[in-house]
C-alpha cells in the first residue's frame, strides 16, 4: 500500500515538471515573436513617406502586413522622396511662350492690329496657352524679367481671349466689366485684368510695362507681334516704349508743343518718380523739347484694334 502511494506521488511531480517546462518554452517563443515584430516595423514608412520607429506605431496603425506592403510599393528611399518634388519644380516652373509667339506672328500685324475673325478659328490654341500659364504660375525664385514676361504675356493673351469670347464687338468698353471681373486663372486662384495691371505689374517698379500691355484699342500701345521673354525683356521694353512715344497717332511732340497720350496722364506718378514727364520722354525722342513746354492730352480712341 505504501509502495503504491510513492509511485502515485512520483508520477504527479513528473507531470508538474513537464507542464512548467512547456510553459517556459511557450514564453520563450512569444518573446521571440515580439522581437520579430520590432525588426519588421523599425524601418516601415507611413502613408506620407515618413519613417516611423517601431515604438511610435500605435494600435490604430495598419496591420504589419499592410505597412510592409506600403514599404514595398515605395521603391525609392526616403531621401529620393524628398528630392523628387524639387527636381520636378525646376523642370516645370518656367512656362514656355512659344505657342503665344506663334499666335502673335500669325494673327497680329506690324502695326499691332489683330485679325480677330481669323483668330477665332484658333481659339483652342489660345486657351491651351492660358492653361499652360495657369499651371506654371510664378515662383519666389523667379527673376524680375521672368515675372515680367509671364504677366505681360498673360495680360495680352487674356485680353485677346476676352475679345474673342465677345466677338464681334466695336470696343472692349462695350463688354461688361472688362477689367474688374475675376476670371484669369493663375495657379488655383483667379485675377481680373485690372488686378494683373495695377496690383502686380505696376508694383514691379517698371513704368515701361504701360507700353507693353495692350487693351485692344487703337490708342493703346500696339500689341507686339512677338511674345515677351526674360532674355529679351530689356530690348523689348525699350522698343515698345520708343515706338509708342514716337508714334504720331498716339503722341505729337515738338519743341514748344506736346500732345501726349492719356496714358501719361492716367499713370503720371509712375513716370515722374525721378523727374517730370518731359524728363521721362526726352531720352526716347530726337526733338529738343523746351523744359517749360505746355503738355496737353489727345482724345483716346477706344475702338477695337482690329485689322482692316
């Protein structure tokens, strides 16, 4: 009887020992699994391309399998993700004005008059160019001449588009609110023609812009039949200013009598920051104007600058 009791107790102790050993093995296995999870998640990338250390991953994050899948989809390292937008920015930031240049040489003559009737057949190309400008709006690192080329071309192209959208018309002033309506797209915003002229171009401390932008009227400075470019900006501004001041249909200048365009009256302060109107005009004319010559202003012709 006593012998049977010892056999029973020995079997019980052996069973307990086996149970404890199994529990220890299961614990070790669990710890090994935890270490494996930490290795997988230590260099995972979240949905925004940012490296997330394992200790920062919260319970609300996607399961490990989903995170690894996102990592595998992102072939380039994190450094490449940071550099790629910069490369793209430099590639597309400067617009190409060749399409506008082609349209100008096709539909605008040397006098600056526009064949609007024929231009209507190519309005889709004009819309394409304006869309191109909208998608490539000015950046802070652009030079002054690059910005001038952008906004001068934009103003002129948008003005032509406004006329074509309301053609036939005898004058831009027959169109409702032609300079005050916000419709010209730049990036994600909209500006009016008036905003482009007064809030952008006139703020750039370059009064010659008044001879580069065209308001689709005969008394306006003629529409140059070439696109403005940053590389040719100085020469183009000099040409448009010289041509306008010496155009006898727009300004009549003699030694003792001057009749100027109303542009010099409307924007007088832009031209007289460093002297009088006569001081501004003198470098562009061969006429020896008397300093005390009286200045009068000609009637402005708002009729459409349409080629006859």
